[in-house]
C-alpha cells in the first residue's frame, strides 16, 4: 500500500465533484491522538491510561497506572483530558481552567498544578506534545501555548484561528478557521514548532486541501478531507501513512496515531483498523469488538468499547509493560465506565444527542453525536472551506464560515457560563461532591493568640455569619458518622488511643500550642511518633464553637493538601466535646524557638545559625505557601504565616503548619472581605487588619516578617530599651535600615559576618523582605517572585565555604 498523494489532480477533481455536498462544521470535532484532547488519554512513558468517568454527578478523572486504579484529585468535573510523554492535563468543565499532573511522580494523583485560570477567556481543544501544551480560545480559536521555549515554538503567524488542534513530537498543527493569514486558505493545515522538518513536510503534503479534522502522531498527521476521504502526510518510515483504500466517510473522526502506526474506526461496524509499524500494531486481538473512541501512545493503542464503555489496550508497548505471559491478548483495564464524549450544556441540535446521554452525564449536560459523518445534499449553502487550491475564499464562503463561528462562539459562551455557574453552585452547597463544603462556615471566630499575642475583632457576629454557622451545624448533624466527613487519607483515632500515646496528656509531653489547643508529643501503638493537638476542654459555648471551627478548618484543608513543605495530617479524633488532630512529628520543632527561645538564644553552634540554612528554611516555607496560592484547587490563603507556624523535620526541612485560620482564596484576582480580620500581632497584614481587605498578598506580608526574623534574630514585636521598653514593630525598625544600605548593623550576630557570596545572598533576601512588607498589597511581590529570589540567594550560598557541612542534614531544596 502506498501513501496517498495529497496534492494529486485526482484528489482535487474528486473534491470539485462534491460541491453539492455540505458538511456541517460549526465546531471542531474532538481529536483522539498522541497528545490530543478527548475523554480518554494515555501518558505513555508511565503506561498510564486515564478517562473521564461516566454516569456520575462529577465527570472526574480515573487512571490505570501499570495495573493500579487511581482516582485523580481534585474530584471535580472536566470537559476533556490530554496526555503526553509523562504528563496528564485536563480542562475543567466550563473551560475556565486547566490542571496538570506529572504521571511519573509516585504520588502524582495528589499533586495537581493549576496552569491556567480565567473566567473570561475560556479554553477548548487541549493538546499535548513532548514539550508543549496548547489550547484554543472558545470565541476566536486563537492558540495559547505553555511550556517549552516560546522563541523556538512560535505561534501561528497572523493568528489564523485554528480548529482540530493536535500535537506530535516537537510540533503542533491545526486547521485554519479564518483568513487573517493570506498565506493559508481557510481549511488548510497549519503546523509549527521546534520540529520544523515535520511541520514543513506536513504543510507541503496537505497543501491547501480543505480538511475537516486532523490528528497528529509522532511525526505524521492524518485526517478526513472535505470529501470524507482519510488521508495522511508526514514521515512514512514505517508505513504509518499508507492508508488503506477507503471511500468517503468509511472511517469516522476517531483516529489514533503513535510514532510508527495509525489506527481508525470504521463507521459501518465500529471496528478498528491499524496500519504501519511493520505489522506490530495489528488489531487482530480486537476482532469482534466495537469501539467508540481510540487513542494512541507512542507504541500501543487503547480504545473505549461500545458495549460497556470499558477500556482495552493492545500493541507491543502495552504487552511488554503490562502482560505477564507476553501474549498479544487484550483485556479490560478495570476502569469505571468512561464517557464516549464530553458532557456539554447544549441541545445538540446540529447532529443529535448521543444515546443514553442524560444517564451518562448524570443529568449535567448532553453528549453530542459527531458531525463529521453527517452530509446534507443541498445546493444553497456553500462549503465551509475551499475545496481546492483557490487563492482565497469567496464572499459566500466567508459569510457561511462567519455564521458558523458566531454560532460556535454563542454556544461556547453559554456552555462556559453554565459550567461556571454549576461549579459555583457546587462549591457553595457541597451537594455535587457529596462532601462538606469548605467555606466561611469553618472560619474560626477567635481572638488569635500566638507567641506574640493576638489581633482580631470583637464585634458581635453579623446575621450572615450566624446563618453560616447554623448551616455548618446542620451539615454536621447530617453526617452519618465522622469518617464520611473527611478524606480517606486521615485516620480516625479513639480518644483512648491518643490518651495512651501521650501518657494521658501529661505535662511533660506538651510541646506547644496551636490555633485551637495544646500540642503534645505522642507515640502511637504501632511506634509512630506524632504531634497531637487537643482542643481546649472548656465548657463555654463560645469556646466550643471556636474549637469546632478551627478543628473543621484544619481537617478540611489538610486532608486534601499534600506537599513536602506542608505539615502532613495523620488523623483526627472527634468524640463528644473532644476535638483532636494528629500530625507527623516535627523533630526539630518550630523556627520561632530556634530564633527566640531562651534555651537557644545563646547557642551560637545551632544548626539554624548558618546563612545557607536560614535561606533554605525561608525557601522551603515559601514553596509551601506557593503551593497553597498557585497549585491548590481552589487556592488557599493561610492567614497566619509566622515563625512559630514554620516547623522543622528531622532533616531540617521547613514545613508550614496550623491551618486553623485558613480560607479558600477567591477564584479571581480580586480581593474579598471575610467576616473578621484574624492573625498574629506583628505578622498580620496592616491592609487586611485596617481595611479588612484579604488577598494572597496578606500571606506575603507575614512571610516578609519571617524573612526579617531570619536575618536579624529579632522578634516581630520587641521592646526597645532606649524607648523605655515600649513595644516596637520590627518592620518599622528594620525597613529604614535596609533602605539606608546599613543592613550589616542589624544582622544576627550569632550567625556571623556573611562571606562574599553569602553577603550577596543575604542582601537579596533583605530587599525581598522589604518589598514583602510594603503597606499596600499591590506593591508586594507574588509568592512565585519570592521563591525565584530565594532560589537565587541559595544558589549564591552554594559557593560559600561557611556553609553547613553536616552530612546528616538534607540540603535538597526541591
């Protein structure tokens, strides 16, 4: 079988003959390929196959990684997913955000990164190559890309607007949807990327042929042209472009392309046909199986069966990684039912609703039938794309295309708005997830007191806050047992177990105090060392409500947060009026004690008394906060960043703790006003305390104070002997000194004079801290900027000779 000549006169003639055939094309069809968006995806290096779950209120992601079934967090709805070499990404329903996971990470399901968030510019057509992640906007089909070197991965010239976006190794392609770029006709294939050889070859071979959809593999592209004929272009080293002879619309839109092979689904019987790869990718093992969707990795193929929406994989790459007997037999992966298409807020008037769509989407939308097989024989409308190498589309074609794109924009906007409204409703009521909603009802109404006193409003509760607390109590009464309330990673302990672990909460085991109680060191029956925080046991109603709110807040946040620079929650106890939280034990205690405790003040030999170690601790803490602000979904504002809430484990790795005051951040760049200002004197953001304006920059202020503590060894509020012992804010004292260039006068003498490289690092930390404590939040840096500065500072210290030499201390910052 030879490769189909894409620019031959025979093809052009056959295209011309079909001028009476009108193809409905109001939106780009979903593509299923190496790195293209669908409801099924394969991250091939880790042999991870993922799908969007069907017949459940939430269209969440579930994966099979080397035989292990994993539920990906967060448990929210997605419209499509895509995967590349070792990454998985998903667009949230509504198109306003997408998240990514590293599938080779042992704990990848709990470590999402939010790459994009914008409620105005919505996304679709997510696609992943080896180095690039791209998507298009719903209104103009403009392309946006992430990762990689954007200078080496140029965007399409003239912003032609692309549909059917797809990616291969080092390149991305799409079909032009407008004529802003006069070099390309509407409907022609446009490719770009670091792999210029493949990009140019594909563009040349497809020429100006009108295409309905395309799918990329390793270094080749296939798709249906305007007559419904399946054609391929690009690298053909293994026969992957040798398409079987086919008639119009013999194959549907679901294609799967790997590095050396290609597969397609026959419309007549939903069977799979594969070619290329010297016969290694034969679909004989799938004889008699009907498929709805197929996707490919580099060296194997997976398909969603039509019978029960289960997933089957086959091919040499899958056998070598997953079969014990080495046979070429295929078997179901054990995933729950996977959606055959995205659930959208549409009536699907163009091509009809997929059978049993309401049940598959669990009432949260419809699955639309594919439109590429629908042909209307009608003389009046013009084709959506030029069907030959004409220099430019006619006025009627432009008008038809504009109308189509306008309809697409309206449908996309309505769907996006409905999706956002659904998410807001779910977050407010908690009904969509079957879990307790984390909102202002778990804010502790408490006069915050830490190492240095507290600061909070004592005004009476408003009517709205009373209603929220009542709702919170109602939700608690509705719980059937305590374990259903929290993530299954948090163990439930009995009061007897925790009392035994602490010798009945003996005074000698007391190691500190948290946001709602005393912290004890304990040893569980299985030998694990833990820190147990016990809520105050007072009987006053107000104290109980405060304890209950702080308990709920910490448990709700920590049961879903997992990061090496956040203290890990082990479990909890909830018996009668007792509320206890169990954490992993931090052997080296709080940073505050190392800097200010009477037992440590004179210890110049302390491990913390090194500029490299202090900067590392600062960087660790900043990375923990960065996770809360940028990668937690939804984002979190800690509200009480201070040195006593930065703990040090056995390897001197710093971790942020105490989430009793934490709140979910606003899902936008705007600030918002919680019921009360809360925090600790000396660390609380003055803009927040004075104006009740809370943003993520409030945490930045607290971190800035901690940076100053690390530099000087002084408390956030200290007594100035020259001023009769009156309290002085260290920020007011230190910032003028730093601005005057006299930092050396206030550096902690216990650490010693910085060496040459260390001096540059310390100065960088000082100027970063100075900007962090700016009175106006908008003038403060973002947490990502702080992390970048601290990384540079630590790198300067690496060349210094006065750094830590103990082999028992981990200096890994990542």
